[in-house]
């Protein structure tokens, strides 16, 4: 009898909500909503138009699974908040952004746990219905977009928050569906299921008192590593897990060119198709100087962006150099080699259709001890001015720790844009953007100094 009584609340909940435990929040039921601004209700959906449009549930929730479908018009940016007090901003609780626009003006895309775990890849196009799921369980927040798991955040005991986000913490509250744009955002099939709360071990949770990534995220600084490769034990699953855990968006690039894995248009299309349902930016690494003769512009433009470096070129004796390989690097005279390197890099930047110049100022092993002497102001300025004139961003490389602080300061002063990249050899190289963050702090780099890819939705 006691066992039956203990099951009674759960049985009553199932009877009211359906066998799966979900309760529908009907879009046309005025008793379930408090509305502000231009909100249209029908039996099928609720549509918010304009920046003052808000639909707030009358019921509150603590631990739950919220599911809904969403459709955005071009230009629309919205959000779904939870644990909210229902007031206008500043607000309590968290919000998940809805933004399917490729334009980089707002780099945080659908699925971003705003200012906490930002995400920079468009996964679905505008004018298309797609599913979203938000799950809150004790201290854990998970976000899924179009069935892809985007966020896995555990709130620590002492979360780091800027003053304006001091109330962005877990509690209990209503759901708020908001529009931050003039274009309409629509929602339908909204349903929620109460959870009874697990209790998670806090030992493996990120300590935000010393975490630079969340500090950048709360400044809306693009935490994007635009230069990774699936090699050396690093898998797509590894990268997706890092995205969920740290809120770093990654660009996963295949190597395309002579003697590299991808050498034809067909192989480009096959690779891109295999990566469609992953939460990554998809850039092309153009290898060598032959790449423009190997691939069509139509195939190249399918990538989110294109980058290359000056690590493969032909010297004035007709020798093809790959300067990261000692056996294929010829330094007859240091100064002459440097002049050739700068000349070749200038030609690459000014003639090849690229977005980012990566591995900048890289030198062969035998010259690295003389880096500061060989990279004179004149040589640095020629590379920087080429990038600025052609609108090519300069990578701050986390693995090689280049370019130098001197180079970065000079580039910033001359109006260059920057990106962050790792260019990993293996899984062990993937960190938390440590060198880049060191340079960001030392050189006063702001989000306005960063180049942000459009991030196509396929």
C-alpha cells in the first residue's frame, strides 16, 4: 500500500501529461501565456514580431525537458529563457539564442547558451522548421539543435559572472520566448516534462574562478578555433565534446592539394557531405601553390572559409620547399631565404582567394632561434600590409605560438583582423586557446579586431 501511495504523484502526472510525461503548452491557450508586443497565436503556432514581442508562460519550472520547433525569418534573432522571473531585461536565469543568419554581425548562433557557452555555426537555414530541446537537471544544462547536442554546461558552486549577468544562474522560473529583431520568429509543438533532479559530482566541473574562456564569452568575444584537423587521434566526437564542454566553436579543415588527402572536386563534395551533421565550421586548407589549378571555384566556395600559409613554395633555383620538413628546406643564405619567404608570402596573400593567412611568420627549425632578428619591421610590415589591403585575416597560432607579440601589436596598429587557430598535429595539441588569450590580453585585442566567418548552414 505504501509503495502504491509513493507512486501516486507520478501516476497522476502521467495521466495528465500523457504516457511520456510531457505536457503540451498550447500556443492558442491564453491561460498559459502572458503576452507583450506583437504576438500572434493560433492553434498551430505562436509568432513573435518586433523587438518588444514576448510570450511568457504562466507556469514555473525547475528541472525539466523543454521541446519545441522553431522557424526564423531572414534577419530574425530570438531567444528562449528559462528560470526567468518574467521581467524585461536585466532578467534572471539563462537564455538560449535562436539565430540562423549567416551574417557574422551576431556570431552567436542557434543553440548558444548566451554568454556562458556561445556557439558560432549555423546548423539550419531560415524559413525552415527545426527542433530544439533544452534540458535542465540539477546543475546541468543541455541544449540540442536539430538533434545535435550543442551545450553540456555544469554550473559550478561559484560561477563567474560580470555584474550585468549576476542573476544568470540556476533557480526556478517561467519560460520566456523573446524576439530581439524586427523579423518574425515562430514556435510550435511546445511541450515540457518535469524532471526530479539528479545530483552531479562537482569534481570535474570547470572552475570558472580561473577560466579565461567564460570571461571572453561574457564579453561576446568570439571563442572560435578556426584551424583544426581530424588527425593524430583527434576525432569528430572528441571535438564535439570539447564544444559542448568549453563553448569553443571549432573549424575542422581537410588538407586539399598536391599529395594531400583531397585532390579533386568530387572528394571535396564527399567530405563536406560527410561532415554535414556535425557542430563544426567547415573550412578548406589550401595546400601548396597548385591548389587553384586542382579545384573549381564552385567547389572552393562550398566551404565556410579558406585558409593557407607560406610553408610550401618554390625558390629561385626551382626547388619546391616544404619548410616544416628539414629534408625539403634549403637555406643557402639566411637573409636571402627570408627575403624569398616574404616575397612568396606577399604573392600568396595578394593573389590567392583566401580569408585567413595561417601559421604566419613560421620559420624552419634551423632559423627559429633567430626569429626576432630575422623578422625585421620591414618584413613584418610587408606581410601585414598585404593582409590589410586584401582583407585577409592573420591567424594567432596557438600551437606554434606565432606570430610574436611585436608582430601582433604592429598588425593591430595597422588595422589587421585576427583569428585563432591551433593547426594540431594530434589530439594532445588541442587546448583552451592559451597563447591566443595571452596575446589578446597583452595586445589589447577586442572582438572588433577579430575576423568572424559567416558559417554557412547546409
